[in-house]
C-alpha cells in the first residue's frame, strides 16, 4: 500500500514520458493483483520452508522487480515489471508480522504490531509527497531505484538476524493446484473490481465474464481445500472461530480505511474547494489517528486482561464519528471535521493490532504463517471490494455513468447539493461497514494472551485438541 501511494503521484509524469496514458492504470493494477494473490502463498510456504528463506525470497523478487521498473523502456515493460515487483511485495508485511510472532509472546506482541501499523500509515501520508518530489525534481525512475539500497540493507540484516529464529516448519507438500485456483479467482475478481464502473458498465460482458470466472475458480478452490490431503489453506484455520471473525473485523476496518483515504481528499476538493495539496493535508488527521490508535492498542494488549474492550471502544467511536459526518451539518467547520476524522482514524487503529494478535494467539506456531498470510490476503481483498463499492455509491448518487471521463473531474463539476448528499451516503456506508465489523469483533472469543512463545505452542495445541473433542 505505501509503495502504491508513492507510485500514484508520479503516474502523470510516467505516462507523459512513456507516451502512454491509456494503459497507465495498469501500473497500479498489476502490482495490486500479484501482491494480493501471493500473500497467503508466502505464509503457507514459510510454515513449510521457514521464515528466513521466504523473507529473503520476497526481498530478492521485490528488488529485481524494482530494478526492472527503473529500467523499463515502455509502458508494457513497466507494467510487467510492476507485476514482478508485486510478487515480492506481497510477502513482506505478512512475513514481518509472522516473524514477530515467532520471537515475541502474544502478551507483548501488540506493541510491535502497533509499530508496523504506525510505519504503514506514516508511509501512506509521506508516500505521495515523496513520489511527487522525486518525479518533479529528479526522475520518476528514482521511486524504484531507491528500493535497491533499501532492499540490499534489508537482505543483509534479514539473512544475519533470522538465522537465530526458532524453526517450526514441517515436512509437507504445497498444494500447487489449490494455490493456482486461488490466484486465478483473486486476479479475476480484482480485475472486475478495477474495471467495473470505471472502464466498463457493471453489466457489460467483460465484467460479467470476469465475475463468472472468479466465482467458478473460487468454487473450485473451496472444493479443493475440502478434499485435498494437505490443502493450501486448511479449513481448520479458515473456519477457526477466532481467525474467521477476527479476519472479518480486520478486512472491514482496513477496507473502510482505504476507501475513506480515497474519498476524503475528493470531498475536500469537490465540496470544500480546497487545492490538491490542502486536501492531502486534510487526510493527516485520519491517518495520524490510525497511528495513535495502533499505539494505544499495542500498549493496552500488554497491560489489560480484557484487551478486546479497547478495540470495541475504538470501533464504536469511529462509527459515531462517521454518523456525525453523515447526518450532521452539511458544511461543518474544517477544524471540527479534522477532529472528527482524527477520532475515526484512532478508533480504527485500535482494532488492527488486536485482531492480528488475537488470530496469531489462537493458532499453533507451525500455522502462524498460514493464518497471518490468510488474514492479510482477505484484508487486501476486502479493501479492493470496499473501494469499488464506495466508488459505485458515490457515482450512482451523482448520476455519473461509467466511461464518461475522469471521475475526479466529474465529481468536481457536479451540483453542490448533490455532492453533499453523495458524500453523506459514503460516510453512512463507512459507518455501516464498521458496524458489521463491530458485530464480528463482539462475537470473537477473547482468549488469554500467552506470556511466552513456548507456552503459546503448548497451550494452543491443547486448546485445539479440547475444542476438537467437544465438536
């Protein structure tokens, strides 16, 4: 996500230099599809072959992809290179979270997950600025060249430090067929969500065909994991009550956050008539709130017995703030809106470390990679679905039809009263999405957090045996 924001601001410059604006959106789409599709694959493979090997592989692939992007002589070459880059980038965050889970007890783990969330959100704020500066004052290829020394440093540090990592990998076959079915279904769904309502009408044959293909391959994937001896994503993990409900809460919260990060600047430009740079600054309270909320929740996980309460209070605060934006004054003072957005972001930030640690606390150590990868996969997929859904609500409320031109320009030229109504609907949809996430969170069991990694291994295995006997 953070790398995507750096690239996004440089896209006009890239299109002008490579003389191709028609296929420019594929620079983002190619990375999104490949990185999302391979995220659970890295998790599964790390459970089989070890974290260090898969992290080094992810860093190498991402760096090679970055080099190919920097040297790309044409738009087609850049798109293919971005797809390769995504094959590496898809494993970096989930593997980092899994490695932390290998060496830090669940009781202390929330602080580190909070740090990851903080870096993620800070880079989401700083990424567009950095990308714009590099494209304007240096060269667009610098946004890819800079990854090479960073990748080398990460490789050397990872290679040395991860040799000390405890090994939980087991001899197992990787379900290649299941992995391929899942990646095809995911790619078709993401293409449908990317093109639907933008390039094509939702009822156009191209979109319907992609939807049908996604549904068919998703059905085959479900059949595969139900019948394979060693499925790619075991049903014991996917149907685990804590994993399933925690993932639903996380994907709805992250998806709502990403959708708001796109629509809030658009609101500031179209309704409040701020400049693009001012609109970007208006996003800081939301993202800064996420950083603060992640930090608060991380600290609470290490201190509170009833740690789920911090996430419940946070989501309730976010829902209340969004309802104020949806039902309150049409043009409330900007400082007041900044405070509300800050509260919304803080509330959502409180949930992210809680769900990650809860899911990791619920599975055995040899399943950490698979569970963490699955969670990140569904969070990314949920983000794509909600971004498309919120965009469809906005365009439908304004009466904008697909293919009429640039959405940002059309929104900016819409009727003032219609804009206010449309964005009220968007904020209302965001509140509804978080409400469903809150229900999932309330229904998620709150297990005591382990105080050591070894104790986690023994107790989790014992609890799963007891649960299996009860069923």
